[in-house]
C-alpha cells in the first residue's frame, strides 16, 4: 500500500482513458502543466489492464468501443483499489453525469474543457480524496495490528492467570487435605476413612459413567466431607455404648460446619452443597435440611452411599464392623428409604471388582481420577 507521506512528496498519478487520441493528448498536456504524472489508455480494456495501486485518480470517457465508461468503472471497482473515478461527459449529457454519480463516481468533467482552473481543482480534490482513503486504510491496518497485539497479550495474561489460579486451587486443596488427614490419623477409629470414601466415590462415579468434571467435584467433596469434625469435639464417638441426644446433636452439626469451612473457597460451590447434604435421606428423614428424593443432588447421593458403606465396614468403638457382604445387604435393605436404589445397584456390582482388583474396570485406571483435581 502507498505510503501517505510519499503521496505528497511525488507527483499525483492520473490515468486517462478515452478513445479519442486528441482528447487524451490534450488532457495529458493540461495535467502535465499542473504537475501531474499521466498515463493514457485508448479503451476500457486497456485502462483496466493498467490500473494498480499507484494511481491517485482515474478519468474515464463514457462512450468507448469495447467497454463503455460505466462497464470499465464496474470492473475497476472490483479490483478493490478504491481510486476516485471521474467521468468525461460531452455537452448535453447530464443524464450520463447523474448515472455516473449514482454509480459511485467521485465527479464528472465536461468536454471540451474550457475552465482549466476549475478542471485542476476537480482533479486536485480527487487526489485529496485518494489521500484520505489511503490514510483511512493505514489507520485501520494500524488499528487491526494493535488489536491483534493487545489480544495476544491478553491471551497470554489470561493463560498465566488461569495457570496461577489453578495452582492456587490445587495448593489449597492439597493443604486442607493434608490437614484433615493428619488430624484423622490421630484417631484409630477414623484413620483412613476419608481416603477410602474418596476411592469408593470415584469408583462408583466411574461405574455410573459421570463426566470427568463431575468426578473431580465428587473427589474433592469426598476428601472434605467430614472436615467439619476438625472443629467439633467429637471425642464422644470413642466411648462405648450409645450416644446421648446431646452427643448426636453435636455430631449432626458437622456437615454444616464443614460447608462453612469450605465456603470461602469460591471455586468449590458444588462441593459445598455436597458436603452440607451428605447425610440427607431419600425419605426426607436425613439432616440438616430434610431433603428428599431427587431434591438431593446425584453426586451427594453417591457420597451418601459410599460414606455409609465405609462406616459400616470400619471398626468403631461403639459397634462391630460388618463384612462387605453384610454392608451391601444393608445398603440394599435401605434402598429407597435412606439410599438411592439405582446408585446402590451400581455400587453393589462395582464394589466386588474394586475390592478384588484394586481398581475399577473402566476405560481409564482409577488412579488417573484419584490424582485429578480439575
């Protein structure tokens, strides 16, 4: 594209297309006197073949033997150089002039040319129009370039922020998990509970074919489902015998307390809801909100099943632990009332394979998801 500053340092370039040699030469001489560089064409086809981005103005005769001025203009416009076009019209041809303007011609000139100063002004204004067009094109090109640069910078910054945000999330999750595991290991009766529940939850989620994003949510929710117990004195669970009403009331606070602990982590909204409601029941007799049926999120219903299974099969001071078969039978007995019946069916089929092989037989190994934090 022509440099704008160069446009004013050199002569403006004009293309004249007219089938009359005398007219061509006359106009060429006039323009030469006024300091223009001129090229000539004897017909429309020749004019089209000569046109390039170096011209500032094109002057077309209307009546030419091969292509008339209007046809020539149409072909030149399709080349996309945006060069102002002026038409030469004879006396009494104002209808042609009107048509030319309606087609988008910049101006028209009458021949024979009598007022040379007016002729020069018309050409000069067309040259200035060309300069304006070039300046606008350069501005748009510069603006587009600037936008591409800024867009690339923003994309780079967004990638860095996304990476940093993900690192912060993962570090936060790992720190809290380490804290919970450290506290849990101090209690013989709860040691390993969170890890096992997490493994069971992922195993069951895989067997049900839930998405990877939901697997990540389920995994984090399982990791922190009992985090509320860290700030509640639950020494009562280590005593032999049944718990008192006050002791049960204290234990039943841990889901809401846990949700409150996680709540400041804005990226774990779904996990917060699962943690809060993982002791709800299908019949509405659970806590803390008494939700029933499908008011309970599917991921929450999954966690409820695996959490209960581990509680039943783990040793507690106040009860005997069940075998795998006994615990599955109990889950099935409570299907439809405490647990989602379909989820229990998935679990009862999956737990045997998981227990025997250590991983769930699906498209991906279980440890792929156990290490996935999203």
